[in-house]
């Protein structure tokens, strides 16, 4: 079976944020595939809405035999299992857990259900900084720039702070 590589962004700003992310990573490992790389945990400012509560964010790279739409279905079920019941696509808000599929190999997918690469990657420091930690040389398939180049070019000035000793 051919293995694909998917990159996931995990985020939480409600309750035990670290536990929610660790639980989501465990579900991904059990239901989607082997985690082959993961970033440190980061403390980040909310992006796209105002909140005084900081997010925890983490990136994982996963090798899988599943197609991207199977992965999407599973990640949405994981979010529900962990207590997220307010998934919206029109506005940003606090959440127990959010799992974004950032990349699936170097594919470009544009459907009603899913856009890969995630369209906000170049605009979000909270995504680029942990992604650069594990995949700095990965080339964005639409922009033809490495993750480290995208991070250097990123205009987002929201706070992204490495949480020490969390790996």
C-alpha cells in the first residue's frame, strides 16, 4: 500500500488545552497513521477573532494509507469525540479542539468540503513557526516557497511562544 504524508495543525483554547491536543494526537495515531514528526507545543494569540485566552498549537506529520477525504471524515469525528460541537466555516471562535489538514503530500485539492493546501498557511505565524520546526524545507505546492521562506515573509505579528520542555 502506498503511504502518503499529511501535516496536521492542532489547536485548543478551552479547558485543559494540552490534554485536548495530546488526546487528538493519540486519536490521529490510532485512526489515521504513524506520527513521523511532531513540533513542540506553542502558546499563541487568537487569530481571526479577539480573545484574551491563548491557544496551544502543535503540528504533526503523519504517514497514512488513507485518502485525504477519509482523513477529513476521521478528524471531524475526533473533534466531536473530544467535545467540539460548534464547527463553523464562516467565523473564528474559541474551541476545545481544532484539527486542520495543512498538506497532503504535495497535492492541490479544491472542493466544497476541503481545500489543500490550507489556504491560510502563509498568513499564520502560529502555523508556520511549528511547521518550520519539523518541515522547514517542505515546498508549498502552490506558492513554490519553502516553509522557512513563508515564515520569513509572514506579516502576522501575533505572539507565538515556544513552551519549554514539552516534547
